[in-house]
C-alpha cells in the first residue's frame, strides 16, 4: 500500500533519506518548505507526514513542543499518519541495557525529558503515529552527527576517536536502512496500533568492534583512541551546546542495544545492510546527491 507522503525537514538527516526511500518505493513525495508553505494546507492530501524536524539541542525546550503541536494539528485535520525517528534519550541512565517497547521512559535529564514529553503528546493525541526508535546515526554524507564530526573525523589517515569506554556496546543505525524500514512500516500503517513504538536494532558495537569494522570497510588497519571530554567540559559554562553534549555523555559509557524482535515480527523480510558495507559507504561518502534517476528537482528543495 503506497500513497502520498509529506516530508518535513527533507534536508536533514532522516528527512533526506526518508524522501529518497519513499520516492524509490513509488510514493508521491512532497517536501515542506517552511518559507512558503502552510503545514495544514500542505498536509491536506498526505497519507503520511514524515516529521524529520530536529532543532539544535539548545532550542529543543522551546521549539520541540510547538513543532509537535503543529504536526499533530495537521495530521488530525488530514487524517494522516505521523512517522518520526525516535532516539534512546527517553530511557535515562538507570534503564536496563536492552531498550524495548516496554522499557519505561524515566530520563531525568533535560533533553531526555523533552523527548519523553514529545512522545507522550503524540500518544495522547489519538493521531496515528509511528515512532521508529534508533541509536546514533551513520549517514552516507557528512551531516554533523557524532560519527562524522568526531568518531571518524580523522579517518582514513588518523585513528578513530571514541567518546566512551572501548568495551561498552553502543547502538548505531544506518540511515538508508532506517528509511527503508520506515517506508515498509508506513505501507502497513493501518494494521499497526494507533501509537506504534518500534525499536530499530541496527548495529550494536563496542568501540573496539567499531574500529575493527571500519578497518574491514577501508581495507586498512584502523586504530582507536579515547576521546578527551575536557574541551567540552571546559566550554560547558559558556556554550550551551557543550552543556548538552556533556549531558548525553552517559550513553557512551552505558551498555545498550535496541530490541530487534518487534521489527522482525512486523517486517520478517527486512534485512539490514552488512555493517562493513554500510561503513564503506559512510566512510567513502560517494557524493551528496543520491536522488534516483528521474526524481523531480523538488527533491533537492530546502
């Protein structure tokens, strides 16, 4: 079952890949332009609204609630399903290592609480919602995430710089795979619960295992060293972004993985790209324009 999809934040990480994946799957794809479009009017013919909006950390407290309300209002007016990427911030420091559908949302840090309230708002709204919950993103081009800005910034000539203990499992998600899963879930949206919270397992790797996988992807040895948090901690009193980065530091030292069972039950034929293949594309970054042949020029719009 295909249909029409409206993508919010199509120049962002998730939104860009979602637009490509829906287009490749035969959907009618529209991109929202904040400069000229009215959200409720633009969503009127949409079967699915992909919410790829994600302001910078310092603006979450003020912007996320307002954006959430706008998306819910547009979905309620059109009858559309909202699909958005979730993260692991909602669980908090004391959560068990396996993050699943029934894991309580008990984060007590500011960013975690923003995301917890956002998800609770969607749940209470009655609007059909799909949250595809992911670990840290791996992208096909530099997009300002942890992997390309910090972890792999010195590759292939330098070492991997890892922000946590090298023997602690950490969750990663390759965005083309996440987008494929999102399309598959959207195509069976009417058979899902009104509020569907679905973990995306992706890859669970320690820092040492990530370095080994990068070595295989690049065909050369890759060393790994611990990243120093001292510069970030030193800037925290005067730079809000540094405070938020430090706030989420615990995820690099907390063992965690996402439960693969719910997605496997819903999409038994879905298979993740082998991690070495995903990392090879991530590290080689073969071009920023991955639009399929024949895709409309609007696919590149802001």
